């Protein structure tokens, strides 16, 4: 499952926009391309609660959005949610930043008739910004905590490939030295931007290890199996790995308060700079929570 944020720290500071966080999905092997994914400055990917790895267009909210929205001060576009998740969001401090596609029509949301439902709900950013600018929550957020440098920091070790195995999806990032980016494939096939038909790339790939716990919130039922919402504990601190410029850097992620971005520090507590460009956060379970069918490897 993917959550995208259309602005990073420099964007907000320089041109005064507000990030848009959106829930999106992609059914493996059915969709290997995603509209405009290359234009997203920050993407956070995690294993969903419903048992399949999915992403395309606008889809439903998950518990992790309760953490991502305040983190970026974002407007949140989504297509409904389970009762428990929706009630939690509506009762929270981000209730005024929610734009539910099941309650808004064109020009903000529309369904593409040539794509099968429910994977065909899309959002018009310009229409959203026009609508949201009239709301009390329209001031750009003050984002801070990330550091960027063009030159790779010292202390890295070579990492030409990143291999991430979720329960039902395998993601490979391969380093392209000529362009100084990692190129993504999924389940053995190139991962393409549907608008350009070019492979998805990232200047930074960050693996975030976080505690995962099942809650009592029912997400869905399928053939007699009940799937519960997963709480991903993206607060305080944990282990991380930064991949940039073909190098691997062990790190600690920190998020002291609900309104802080996830920031990276070196093992001795210094700022760990990202490469200017887009960033993919690969959120995975703690190593002790992974079974033999899940892993994070590099070479």
C-alpha cells in the first residue's frame, strides 16, 4: 500500500504549498504502472491490512494515515474507510484536513469509466487546492527536520540492489550509476509511471523498521476470513537504513511528537543527509516480527 505526499520541505518553504497525502493501491501483477507516481516527492509504502499488496488511483484510508497527515500538515484525499478507521480520523485533530472521495464529486473527484471499479477514482489537485484554500486549515505547514546534501556523506558501504519482501509482493531497487538513482521493479516486472511509461526511480530509498500490531478494527472480510487494521507505530524512534548514491547508511529514525517529520540520524546522533530529489519510505515490520517469507536484503 502506498501513501504519497506531493511536497517536501523545500517546496513548502519556497512556494507556499500544502502537501497532499493520498491513499493509493496497486494489485500486484494486475497493475505494474501508476499514474504520475514519478511526480511524487515522498512516497511511503507499507503492507496493508486486507491481505493483498495494492496501489493505483485513490483508495481507502488506513490507520497509518492517522500518523502521516499531522506529520506533513497535509490535506488527505481518500475514498472512504472502515468504520473504525473513519471514526478515529473524524474524532482527531486532522478532521478538518479530510477530503473523502465518497462524499465529493467532480471537479475534485471523478471515476474513469475505462478502468474497472473500485480502482478508477481519481483526484484533480487543482480543484482540491481551490476547495481547500477556502477552509480554515489552508496555511502552509512549517516542515523541518530533514537535511539534504548533493554529495554523498562519508561512512557508507556499497549497495547496488535492495530486495524487500512483503508478504505478497517483492520489491527490488537496482542502482543506476549513470543517473545516480535507484530503479524500481515489482514482482519481477519493471514498475512504470503510467503517464510516461518510464521506470519509477528514487534518489533516496529509506527502510523504516516499525512495530506492527493488529487492532480490533475490522477492515474487511473475505471468504470467511476477517482482516483487522494494523497499527504501525511511527512515533519516537527506531532503526532505519538510508540508500542513496549506491551506498548504504545505517540510521536511526526519530519522530519526537505527532507533528514532526520522520528525521534520520547517524548511529552517533548526527544528522544524516538525504540526496536532493524524491524519497521512497519502505515501512517494514521489526526484524523479530518477520517470518521466513519476509525480508530486507541488500548487496
